[in-house]
C-alpha cells in the first residue's frame, strides 16, 4: 500500500486495470472496486493533490457549512460555492412550482447537447439568484434535507432530543483521549429518505496517541476523480482544526473506501492526471487566535506554497 498522493494515483491505476464495469444511480456507468485504504501523514504537509489543482476555498467553505450544522445551499452560494447546486436544482425543476423548459435528466443532456446546455445554464442562473435573494424560495428549494450538517450537529433521537455529535466528540477527545468511541456518524437510516443525497462519507473516528490526533474516515461511495480529492482535504482540515482546539498536533488521515469508482466519462481525465508528476504538498496556516472550531471563518485559513498542475474539468454525475 502506497501512501500520500502516490497512493491516490496508484488507486486510480488499479481501478482502471481491475475495476468491474457497473451501472449506477446516475446512469453514467463506473469502473469499480471494493474495499481500499490510503494513509496521509499530516506532518508531511496538507494533502491537497498536486497532479491537478484542487480548489481549497470550496473545500473549506463546505466544511464550515457542515460544522455550522447548515443544510441549505444559500450559505454556500453566498461564498461562491456551487458544488451542491445540482441536487437542490433538481428538487426545483421536478416540483410543481417550476414553470421553465423541461430539465429532465439535465445532468446527462447538458453534457451531450450544447443547445440544451444553454437552457440549463439559464435556468441554473435563475435558480441561484432566487436562492440568494428570496429567503422563502431558499427555504423551500435550497434545503437538502437532513444531510451532513444536521447529522453532525443535531442528530434527532427517539426521545425528540438532539445530539451534537461534533461537540461531544471534541469533549471526548479533550477529557478521555484514550477512548475508542471518538466517533461521528452521518448515516442515519431513518433520515435517508429525507436527504437529497445519502451521505457518501458516512462515519469518522478520531484516535489520540503521542500528542497527535488522527482521523479515519469510512466512505461508502467514492467518486475517485472529482469527489475524493475534496474528501481527503476536507477531513484533513477537520483533523487540523480539532487538533488545534484540543491542544494536539495533527497526526494521520486514514481514508477507507467501500465502493471506489471512476465514472466512465472521467477515464480520459484520470489518464491525463496519471501522466503528471507529484509535487510537495502545501502547508496549511490557520488563525490560532481562534480557540474553537465553531468560531472559524473562511478568512482564517491560508494555503502556502501550493504549486499544482492545472485543473482538469470533468462532468459531475447527478
């Protein structure tokens, strides 16, 4: 098992060579393997991939959205973050309130039909403006249901109470560092039908040893090319932030995967990435005057010495 970015690239090669061709929910098709693991030593730098440019600002604003317990894309759009738009947009165009052109199967049609893509972009622009400027519309169509933020911060119990898993795990790390119960789960079977997308990164666990905090994520479904670079950096950032609050150093990020797949329309992009050399990871600088993870804003983070290869665009499967 290779670690770091080379481990990620080796996984890409392994899937292209050995992956099983499978159908999927999006009707795109994937090459898939089951049960993989990678490790990133956070002392070796912040794991923002260098074989293609990965937008840290989007990763950080999404993580802050989770930490706040928010489930509405209005916050993301206010920070120019569009990564969850398609799921909310789908709710709108499939509703009785929608009066525009037919957007059925917009994810695939917009990629294949330039004329339809123009219509899609026009409707998406209208949708985003409504989310940003009409709070009633945003409340109805911008909310994604009981997704990550709500499960992390306000897990509903059978006694009609809520559990703040993130706050509780920080308290546990502080007061019982040797515990084997430093766990946060987003997989709530009762709430799955009410989510725009059931959680892909389902459960994470922290581990304290030698003054360092490590994190292991179990991800049931991993879009290797588009999604996974975000997941790696997001949980590394979360580990750094909680380590800071608990007076620890960042240790390892361990990424365990269930269904690890490359979409059939990402194969050429992956091959392009595989042809590039890796470079040293950048350094993460955080505002250490902030004591609590719940107080951080986007301006409190800075990535230093990041020298990636250019970004590689690919369609998202919705």
